[in-house]
C-alpha cells in the first residue's frame, strides 16, 4: 500500500507556523519520505490564521492534498476553519490551554513552566506530541532538533519531550527508508540553480513571493561569492543589473508582477542593447496589489509581451523545485549565450513551498557560455558577421571600445536612423529567436505523463502540474505541459497532444491564458478549468472540477 | 589604446552655440590629460541618459552605455559594482536626472558610490522641443506650460548635500578652465561626485545674459564644512537674481558603497561543491 500522509499545522501569525512546519517536514524526511509543504498566511505580521500542510509519501510529491491525517492545532481556528479536511482517523494534537476538541490535548504552558522555557518554544511541545502520536522514535526527534534547531536545541528538546511523553502512538507512520532528501523552497531551488549557472550578482527590491529569494541570496552571499544589492526600486534593479552585465558580471534580478511592471522599460532596453539578463518573476494573485501572499498564474501574457518593440526573449515556467533548479541554471546560460533576457516564471505555490530535492540527482546542464571577442580585428559590439550573436567584450578590455545603445544603432553601437541599417540590425536581433528555438530541441521543453491513447488530455503550465498529474493519474487521463513558453515549443506540443479527442486546460487565472496561447499556435482547447481565488488547486479539487466538466 | 582621436565619426547634431559642445570639449581634454598621465582610457566608461546631452555617448570614442531617460545613474552604479577598476562617468540632463530619475540620483549620493555625475543643466527640455524642467525658473513659459510654470525650481546642490554626496560642485559652460578642473576633480574624487553644469540651450533657453553678470568663483573656505557649504549653496535658489557661485562647494572623504563588496567570483566546480555542501545542511 502506498505511503502517503498529510499533516496540518495551524495557529495565528507570529506563532512560528513556518518553522513548526519545517520541523514536521524534517521528521517525515528522516523516516524516508519525500515531502512537500504548502504554507498559507495572510498579508500581515501578527494575528490572522497561518497554516502549513506537510505531505510525505513514498514517491516524489509536488502538491499538498485537501485531506489531512494529523492536525497540530496551536489555536481553536485550526480546528474550526479546517474541519472539512479531517477524516474519521485524523489524529488531532492540540494545545489544551486554548483549544477544546476531541483528541490529544497537552498543556503547552505546563510544559514550558516545568522546563522554565520561553513561550516561543511552545511549538516544540506540540511537535513532540505529534511525533509520539505518529510513532516517530525519540532518537529521530532528537536528531532532527539537533540538526535543524541550532539555537537552544537542548531546551527545545526537553520541552518536546514533555509533549512526547503525554501522548501515545495512535496512528504510526511507517519508516520507509534511511535516505534523506534536502528540503528546500522553490525560491531556494531557483537561487541554487542561478548560482550553478554562474550568478555573480543578484539585485532585487522586496516583493512577495519573490522576497525569500533575495533573503536567501543575501544571507549566503559570502558563501557563494556573489554580490547582493537591494536598491531604491525595481527600475533601479533592472538598470543596475544591466550595468553589471555590460561590465562583465552575470546578474539576475527577481520580483513579482507589480515590480515587473516597473521593469518593462529596462526589459526593452535589454532586448535592444542585447545585454544578457535573467529575471525571476514569481506570480501572486492580481491585478494590482491583489492578494500579496496567495498564488496565481495571470501574468503569462504580460511576461510574453512586456516591453515596447519586438525582441527575442526566453521564458520558462518550471513546475517543480527540481525543474526550477535546472532551468534557472539553463536560463543563466541562455541569457549569456544569446544575449537576451531570460525570464523564469514561478508563482507563490512553487516559490514559497518546500520540496524534497535529491542531492545525488543534480541535473547536468550543457553550458554554451558567452560568445567572447578574441581580440582580433577592430571590436564592434554589434558586428553582424553571420554568427549567431555578436561577440561580447567588456569595458576594460584592452583595445576594445564597447558601445551599447538603447537607440537603433549600427554595428559599432552608434545611433542611426538609416533605414537599411535599422532593418539589418532588427533582423540580426530577431535571428537569435530562431537559433534559440533550435537550441531548445536539446531540452525537455514539454513534459508528458499518462497514457498516450487517453482520449481526454489535460494541458497546464507551472506549479499547477502537481494537481494535474495526480488528477490525470486518478482519472486515467494524459497530462501535457509546456515548460518553455518562449520560444514556444509548438511542434513538440502538437506531437504530445496527438490523438486527443478532448483537450482541457487547467490554469490558475480567470481567462485561460495558456489556452489563448495554444489557439495562437493552432491548438484548440475544448474546456477550461480555471481557478482564481488565490488558492492553488489540489488533486482532489481538480478531480471534482473535472468530474463536473463531464470527465 | 593610446593617442587616440577620442571623437567618433558620428555626425554632430547639437545646435550651433549649444553648451553641450563645451562639456564635450572639456571632457575630451580631461581624458587627454588622463591618458598623458598614464591612465588607460579603456578603463573609462561613459554612461548617458536620453536627451540632447546624451548624444555625447555617440560622439566620444570611449566605452559607453547610451541608456534610457533618467536611468543612467543605476546603470553607472551597476558598472562600478561589477568592475571597480573602471572609472565611470555619467552624463545626464536636468530633466533626465532631476525629474525622471531623481530617485536614482538621491540614492547614488546616499550610497556614496564611486561614480561621477555631470548634469548638463540647461533648465529646459531641448530634444522634446522646449518644456520646463525641475530647475526652470518660476513662471517659465514652455510648450507644456504656455501660461508659465506654477512651481518653483528645486536646488539640486542643496538636495545633493542633504542626500550625502561627497563632492558637490557647480560649473558653467562659459567658464571652461574652471569646468575642466571641476570635472577632473570629480573624476579623481573617491566617492559620489556631482557637478551641476549651467549650460546654455541656444534654441530654447539661452540664459547667457542672465548668467554672465551674476557668476563668480567661490572663495576659499573649509570644503569639508557642511554648514558653510549649505550657506553657499543656498545663496542662489535657481530662481532669484542672486549672485551665482561657481566652484567646488563641498568635499569630504568617506567609505564608498562599491569598496565594501569584496566577493571573488567562484568557478563552476567550486560552486557545485558549495551547493552540495549547502544541500547537505537541509537533509
């Protein structure tokens, strides 16, 4: 029987739900489970309801499920707001000081008092109680605390022991192996992928759900030898990064939709001046300020078309942390080689969720590297000599005058309005799109899952793949997903969808942006399942929606 | 590259009598001096915004980043952060740096990043054919304010002093020798150097007859005294008929933003080992 367990941890903002969720995930990790963790919280610092759902399974999981097997309730809301997630065997562990419910109550205040521990350690008592109810050996709990709570592990453990001893194993979780995965968030996967791809500088202005990428890289700047800057606004972010790239650095920037709005003039400049740049955009619910801490997929068309004028761009929407790592490294290389903006399009679910990454399976990425001037002949930044791109030199290179320009320019980089030169340079820039499309044939740009002969196929993009893949399995459907969205993998996608009698797009937006993009490429979507309340689709929700649609 | 011409073949399209000629000529002379003193001009980068001033990027045969309106300063900051060996000179306009990109100007001063900002301040939009800018006098009649502006100009020197600039000067395109020493001083200054250059717009706002009788060179005083500098800076508010002091108002030495970043870039294998080590901490 497949092992698949879910744990809900809930409390109010400021209760430390994120760290409690992380410890629970590590407990499952240490008994051999693949995990994923979904965090949901309102846009405030104190008060309001926060919760995490940690799922562990004997196979890789990228999405949480509606129903939970264990509940760790720090407050009464956790019981009352989530009662729909409980089944008859759900084990409830709660703080009996504030919660009245059936299940295993322990007095957090008593546990703290007896160990003379500060209130902030209260969660440890409940985590201990959960571990006991799930039959996780004390040695494992002790090891996880020592590894992942570097400050005050001892006293936290004593508090945890109080909880552990008050509860008996009601619903033991089977140990399924000794293998431990690395638990990282989607944004951390992106960060590590960027570093793998040669990142030298990260420039960003805080905006949920991209901020944790900034925080992670700032915290680890010394470790990875990178420069991290948080300037005055997103306009400065992109222009500063273009300056860094022009001078020979390998920058990336990150934001969400609102910040990306401010970056579009810089994006167009990157296109015209042919300056490599990687841009991470993590979507949240829009329009405008929208739901800052909730998810969405409503920026696809914006990302594909942002910026005045026409220029090639690379857009990739990873659906898993593993893909996020690999494609972030690839994006660094593509931006550098083709001298184009490369955009990594994520969303809150992927960025802020935590996933199991297997460190022994790091992807091997074939890097092309930048095309550099060899020092022969007079250097012209935009030389059109028949090669895929003009050779790059950086200021400070002896004998090279490196002129880049936002105006239409000639091969030397000097402004021109000559019709023939303008047309030639436009062709030179646009040619890169064709070369890029050709290069993409070496990558898995379209992911397929499920039976080839399924009459009904689901098509989706980004993190919603988790729900799509599981729903497709359950209903015997085929799930197809373009990972690269520009250049659009039309031929490969058409092959993947061959034989479909009914095509259903599944998206977290209100208009069906992927469906519209598919139509543009001659692929007709018959039904759209759209979700636009900021909450990610779970497999159960999607199965229900598909059944409603007659599947 | 040595003994080079420094001027490209691009056709010059500034109006006859334009103050930009003076600034370009002065900058060229500064560069020539630097080269004669042994500086490698390949280590110089010019960044411009958009406007009449910005054409200087096409005209000077040195590394250049012809950026977009208001955004030269963040570009210049990025260049300096990526390669501290480069001397980065930013030529910007008054509409460019005081309107569209004011935030970047203030923050560059606040950070004391080691770049030089030369403002071609003709107090009018030239390339868009004559609208008021943040330094146009009150009542300025331009194409967007035919009845005269309703707002007073800002005093960019006072703003820079308040923002943390460590080299604050004002020059005038008709005082070339002084302008040359101010620009040279700005380039030599370690930290954020700001030179507001009063410049004639021959077509839309020729202030020659207003400037010539009013300008005078600043007298000696302790240039690191912000109090005195503030008094001097406030003498003329870009609106009144007060005398117009020219010269270096303020200078102090301070740690620069860029020198506080010391990261050595790692190569591929080192990066992968570090990534694997990091991932192990999350097991």
